[in-house]
C-alpha cells in the first residue's frame, strides 16, 4: 500500500502547513454559528417572556413552571397570587412560563 498520497510533507521548520490562522478562523466560525443557533433565540424568547410578565393583568391565565394553570388574582412587586381550582397560591413572578391573555 502506498500511504504517501495521504501524507503531506511539513515545511522545513517543522510547523504544520497553514499555520494557526486557519484554526483561529475555524474556531471563530464555530462560535458565530453557536451564537446564532443557540444563544440569540434564547435571549429573544427570554425578553419576550419578561415583557409578557411585566404587562400581565389581573384575570390573565398563566402557566407556572410546575405545570399549574391558573388565573392571576393579585400582582405584587415580586410575587403574584394565582387561583387554580379552589386554591389560591402565591408564587414568584419568575415561575411564570407563559402568559395567556384573556
């Protein structure tokens, strides 16, 4: 077998061909794709949810992180009271996953 076709000769200094510039560009490209695919959509979703929470009104239906649906009864600074079936519970605003308008 002739493995010479698959091997490239290194330059005289012993450094690999192409240098570190190609590796740096590849790393930057991977970071840009990672940012566009994962980080940017998550930031948009989080900002949209925060806006919905800030605009929430009494009577709106909400979904909490524990999977509980309820109706907003009172809105405080950091907490809200949610009525679900026969129970009224106090939860942090951060536990709201989705706001369903009336």
